[in-house]
C-alpha cells in the first residue's frame, strides 16, 4: 500500500445530523454513526460491476463489494463522495443518479447511487485501492452470495437484499 493520507470522516447522530469529524479508527473505536456513499454501475447487459476490496482495508478486505464507495469526508456530501470514490478507485467519471440518500443500516447512514456505462469501457482501477473488478449478472451474483457468502462484504449483501428492487427501479 502506498503512503496514504486519511481524511477525517463525517460523524452523525441518530437523525443524520453532523456532530463532528474524526479519523475512521477513532470513529470505529467509539462506535460512532458514520456516513458512507456507494455507487453501483450497470452495463447494457444489466450486469453489475463489482470491485474486490484491497487486502489492506480495515473492514472486509478481499471481499466483493459495491462498484465503489467510501466514508463521507469532512466537507463533502453523499453525491460528491460517490463520484470521488468512483474516480479514485476505478478511474471513472460516470453520471450517477440517487437511489436513496437516507438509508440507515447499523452504524451507517447510506447514500446509494446508480450509474450506467458500457462493459467494453476499460476500467483503469487503482491497484492500491482495489484488488480487482468484474461484471456479473444479477442471477450469478445472487447465486454466489448464497453459495459463497464469505466472498462478499456482508454489508453489501445485506444492502442488496434490502434494497434490490429500489436499486433496479432507479
């Protein structure tokens, strides 16, 4: 892993009101509620682009996950974060539409976004950030989630199951 500067992330209360900013390890240690933004990209075949999390990440390393995502940094909002993470992790600038920006699951408030692109577009992902990417059909992904749950970020699996219809309808 290259030398990284980790920004302070946004910490919120039970109603998603900002209460402060701190570094992720501190927020985790204190059990703080945090904001995250994620994006799911779909291609012309209705396949989903998944990323495999890098081995060094603090939470669920080496697991398949959303196309891109991350904690909302101090001074950013959900939409900015989703776009920034897509560019930072995958080298992509994609128009995103909000699916929902008021989801609460566990100790996280979620901004969930969706975008479209062609599957032939080269994805110049940052190998320091991401271990790999792949396009997968929804039925194949759901089968893998059932057969090999340890291969997926469990939060991604839960969010997909809870919000699948909303994601696909957006």
